[in-house]
């Protein structure tokens, strides 16, 4: 099925992104995987190429682009290359709208230029050791004290938490649904400590941290979007976060399947050594079971692609519902998990042990997508609540 979402200008931009990945990411990603964190220089290089803050107004240093499909291209190319270390989509697509739409004039002038240049890195701190998908269970608290808020609490599994210069923290400033606020904590603030979470199943180059706030004084001028409005802002922005995850998951599933089909189409060692071995061996074309598996995976990926692209169009039209985002998020991520797992199995069956390391890495990297941004179970619960 021919894809109709993107125009020629988006495909031209895709080549720009691929060139950037080839030059600035691919040669170093293995090292970043070993170190558990990317080098800050890749962010500055991305800023110089205009890959960050593409939808931030030009007067604040951004690209001034309102076409979300440029974000789609960046997310797809990073996913297809397995470059999970640089969290560009988190920075631009997820955190960007908070800073762009909720900030005051003074805050925009203070934060957005560095945000777009890649010299001011960001993360958002929501999850806590005892509060994951249940936002109402958040315990981190900020108490007003003169011209500051005094912040105490702990956040965990924070992507980009090691490198971030600006940390958007969801903290309790009161009680009830309107009892939480967004505070922007600067990275060098006294009382902030960070602990990298190194033992992860996949995505080792993507820095993940536990953050602890001990009597951290946050200027009231760093309050973002008004006091008591955090949950409202989160609910408004979570659909785009989930769509972004779906975009990356669908691209990763496509890449895993494409690589597996290419791998299976090549003759094996036993198929080329001798006529006798060819007679005794087998090829994927001889196995109906394998053909059926490939047919199922190809259909699942095509369905995920069609659904994801339709949700992208809905987002651009301003009609993407929270239930739509929940559906595409769980469907695309679970599809990616299943496809990557089956592709790993097919390559092992084929005897491609030399290629198992990369295939296994794709499978491991895919797993977290079904959890962050809201687990599959939470997505289903949100959909179910909207139905009855």
C-alpha cells in the first residue's frame, strides 16, 4: 500500500535527517550504549542543523514550522536507525509544547533560544517510585515560601534526566485535581541530585535517571502555566506524546520486518556450499509456516502504519481525541514488540546467528515503548471508560 501522508518536501527533509544520523550519531552510538549516555555535542549539532524546536517561532530561535510531519520524519529515522540515545522527540515534541504554549514572554526569551540550539536540554519529571500511571498518586510537593517554591520529593525513570538543564517537574502545590503545578527546575539548582539508572533491558544510550529534590528552591518565576494547572496541561499534551511514541514504534516495526525479509531472501551457507547441501537444506520459500508468519507480520505492520498516519492527520487537523491516541499508542507499541520478537525468532530459525545480536537489540529496545507514556493496560482502561 502506497503511503500518502508525506509530500516531496518531507522526503527531501528525510535525506537531511539521514545524513545527520550517518555523520553525527551512527559512528558514536555504540560508545554511547556502553557509556549509558550520549555526548552533549550531538544535541548542539542537531540544533545547528535545525532539527530541534522546528515548530518554535523563528523570533525565539526555532524553525517556525507548523507542519507536524517534519517531526514524524525525525522520529521515524531515529527509530529506523536504532538511535534511541538522542531524545530529540522528547525534547521537541513532548516538552516543546509546554515551553512554547505555557511560558510567559520572559520565560520564552530565557529558555527557547537555547532549547532550539541544543545548548539547553530538557526533560519532564512525572513518574515517581510509587506513582506511575496514576497521576493523582504523585507525592512530590512544592510549598510557597516568599518568592520561591521549596520542592521536595523523588522522580524516577526520567528520560534525559542526566543531561537535562531544564527539568519540568510535576509537584503537589495543593490537594485534589487542581492541586498540582509545573515547576521548571534548572539543572544546577542546589538540592537536586541525579542517579543514572544503568541496569536496563534496552535503550542503553538513552540516559535514564532517578531525581531527588531536597529543599530545592525554585523561583516563582519558574512556575509554568499557572498554579494548580498541571493535570490539565498534562491531559492536553499526553495525546501528542502517545502519538509520537506510536510513530517511532511503527517505524521500528517496519525496519525490523524489512531487515528480516532481506535476511531471509539471502542464500544461507548451506544453500551455496554444494549441490548436496542445497538438496538437504531448505529455504524460506519451502516453509509454509514461515510464509504465514511473514504474511501476518506484514499485515500487522501495514495496519499499524495506516492507523498511525491517520492519527497524524487528525492531530494536524486538531481532531485527535485522547482515546484515539491511547488506541494508536498501545496498538503500535504492542505490534512493534510482537514483530521484533517474531523477527528475532525467524532469524534464529534461519540459522543467522551472526545477525542475532542486532535483532535481539531491536526486540529489547522495543519493550519499553509498551510502558512509558502510559502502559498498554492503562491505554485500554482509558478506551474502555470512554465506551461505557
